[in-house]
C-alpha cells in the first residue's frame, strides 16, 4: 500500500478504535475526512511540532469538532505530544483527548470547537488577523507574516447561520488566505441532509464572494492536493467541496448511525479487512508510517528556521517595527497607559461616550488594538478616530465594519484573539448579547482576551421599547464563568473597567454602558477595580447599606443624603462588577458589606436576579420584575420606581 494511504488508514483505525474503547464518540467523520486532513498536515501546511506556537505557522481548525479523534490521531502521528495512552483515554476524565477539541487543553488544538460553524467563523478572524498584521509589518522581501488558515467543516457547519454570516464577511473582505475544506457527505444525525438541506452550497458561496472548487473523489490524495494548490492562487477565500462517505469502507458507510455511534467490535474487524489493514495489535502505528511522518516533519522545522533567519534580518533593518511587533505578540502595555489623565474627563457623558473617549486614548498607546461594531459604531461610540477602516484595499485599518452580524462578529473576534498579535473588541447593544452568547461563552472557555462593548444597558434605552431594553442579559453574562462584567457609574469607573480588561489576559470583559448621560461623581475612582467598593459613609454608624451599579449609583447617592438627614447612618456602595467583587478576599468583601449590617437595598434598572446574596433575607431589591415599555427614559424610570423618592421609601420601610 502507498505510504500516504497507509498513513490515512492509520488515522482512520486509531479513530474508530478510540471511539470504540470509549464507547462514545463520532467515528464516521474521521473515516471519511482523514484523506483531506492528512493531505493538509503532510503536504500543504507549514507547521513545526517541535514548536507548536511558532508564530508564522499555518493555522488549522476542525470546525466539525465532533470528529475530534481525527485531530488527536493527527497530533499523535505528527509528534505534538499526544501518546497512544492519550488516544486510549479518549473522552475520559482528565485526559488530553476530550470529546471535542479544547484550546489550551491539548497542544496543537488552535480553537475550541464543537458548536457547529463556530470554527469556520473563528477561521475568518484568523485570516483577518493575518492580513492585517502582514499589511502593517511586512516589508519588501521581508514577509514576516505570511501564512494560511485552513478549516475542515461539515454539512452541519454549512447549515448553521453563523457560517453564512462569517462567510459573507470573509467574501466581502476577500480573505484570500482562508481555505475551507467542506467534508460533503450528505449525512446528519437524523439521516440524509436532503430532509432539510437542499441548496447548492458552492453556488451559495460563490454568491458570497468566494471561489469554489470540487473534488469528486474524497479518497484521492493527489486530487485534494492539486485542488488546494489551485485554491491558493485565487484572490478570494476558497471553499473546496470534497465528496466523501461517512463511515467509509465499513458496514455503516453512508448511514446516519456512523455519525455518533461506535462501529462495534465485529464491524471494526470487517472495516480493517476492507482497507487491507494487516496488523493485529490495537492502537498500532506501522513503523514505516512513523518514519515517513518524522521525515515529513523536517519540512516544518526548516520552514521555521528560515523564518527565524528572516526575522533576524527584519530586526536589524527595522528595529522599531520589530519591537512593536514583539510587543503586540506579548500584549505588553507601556507604563504610561493608565496614568492620571486616563481617569480624567472634561464633561459629563453617557458611559458609552466615556468608553469612546477611552478607546481613542488606548488607540494612541496600544498598537495592537483592533475592533468595531455590528453596524452600530455611531451608537456604540467605538470608532478609533485616528485610524482607518479595514477593507480589501486597506488591510492596515484598525476599525472593522462587521455589518449586522452580531454572532459572527464575536466569533471573528475570538479568531483574531486566538491568532495572536492583536487585542480585539466588538460592540452592539446589550440586549443583543443574546445573539453573542454562544461565542462569548467560547471566549470565556478558551480564556481569550476579547472586549465586548455592549451599550444601551437598561430601560434607559427609552423609546425603542422592550425589544431593545435589556432586562435579564446581565444575569446571563454575570453567571457565565470567566466573564468579567462591568456596569460603570461614570467616566472614572469606565476607565477602571478598561484598565481591568487590558490587564486580564485570560478571559473576556463585558462593558455594559448607558445611552443616557451620567454625572462624574466625586467619590468614584480606581477602587472600582475591586468590582465593588464604598463610595461614602454618611453618619457615624451604618444603619443601612444602599448599593447599585451604573446609572443608578447617582440615585442611591441622592437617596442616602435624604435618609441621613432623617438621622440614619447610610453606607453607599458602588457595585460595577459583582463577579469581580466576588473574587476579592473575604476580609475585603466584609469591609464593604459588613455582615452585621443586615438592612440593605440594591438598585439596578435590570433584573433583580442575583442581588439576593448581597441584600440578604432582610434586604430589598429594587429592579425590573418584567419587561420595559416604550417611552422617554425619564418617564420609564419614574414608572418602574427608579427614583430617589421610591428608594427612600423602601429604605425607611426596613429601617422602621
């Protein structure tokens, strides 16, 4: 048997045996897609297993993440550190081979995939990052950024809406170094895709601005290789439809049951006979395959050596650019970023306005900042004024027109972050975090530093009505692990939120920002970095604690003054980030919210859910128990009880 085909069959056998041992998994996809995957890794991609994080490597994403055993088999064969025992522990507790690929958990996995379509969308972000950094740093004869992004996607990915959103963006921006291999086997869990999926995918992609290609025989390594090389010549992103059979060469070939069920021991024996597999031992890798791939890996080592020499020449010729490039790769911050002026504001503004001012300050000192809005930049205040817009003719632009594509926008931002060298931000209205949720969850799961600027943060949206007034969204975001949320009360708290976000390298940060103007309060400041802090104490004792976030902080300040004049001691607490506050020491938390003070009131023009742990059994929550209404913001605040008078009345009801 030809050595390349033997290597392909090794991937297939390892995959079905691992699924069988785990009694769980998806054998069918690896059995059909192994030829295209091996061709990519062996004959096309520049990568070096001895340095998996070599910057100029080609990126690979398995968007059809359920086929994870194919990726793990590749990582084992190409010596990325996965052992045979790791393959045998597929889907087991604490193994390096979880059910779906997890970035940061398994060396060589470039993105966490499993939710279908997300991987392809993240690939778009990686291709954008490559093109931007190439335009910014490459010099004649010194292309230090020059690599491709390859994605393997399946029929399920092609059905997902996020794929169309992201592919539309890629086509509009002519991301020519993005090549998607479409494992077209016409099977999904419920049966033939014809039951719900009948369009011509290549025609759709051509309409989206892609060049498309077709490989009729998905087992032909030569045809696959020739088509990929042809796709690399185009000035558009490329979709290569490769016809395969799920469960190829087994009794389950072409059947839906091959998707998510182990083949069965007897069927594996028959499968091995059908492909001419001569080896009795399970999880066996033929010696000649190991030798062949070991020799193949030397190509990647040489590529990195060539790049290292190129970069040395670059550093000698362009010392300032190389310094900034390395600074960007490491996301370093200069000492003067968060200086005194960073916390100063000339006038009162909405927190979205403060955010816009801060973004522009950061743009002057953080060269790797890039981002944009889902067609809402004027409302979100997210344009970097001294920077141009990214486009097919201006790859250096730092502002991005994402279009009305919230879901793809955030996935693309994840891809930009995963690529390295850039810090992405993306923006929309807080209510549309519903569209962003699946991807911001992946930001958190992958520990990616992505900034989410979510404006129009409460019923203060006003006349647009309940469809645009977020109520429960902050609960959703605050409850998701590893997301840091900030709902700042003024400019200084907004600045603190950004300082926190730029120093948090291991996860996303959400900024929930107002449409309406907020007064800069005298007492606010850097203590907001703790998530919650004491703004002021009125009186020589604490009879009651008033706490709030965002626009309601000014309300509790005014209410506290009135309550104090009635003879009570009042503590005012700003809580811009409950999740960050919860991470503080018990001593600090008790210093802000003393346990002995049980009379407490929370105020937030959002859902009251989650405030119970701060107000306790004897406290009162003032918030939204239902949806809002369409009216000017001031009338809505009156209607739903966000007034000084109501806060005072509720506070007195528990004080008396």
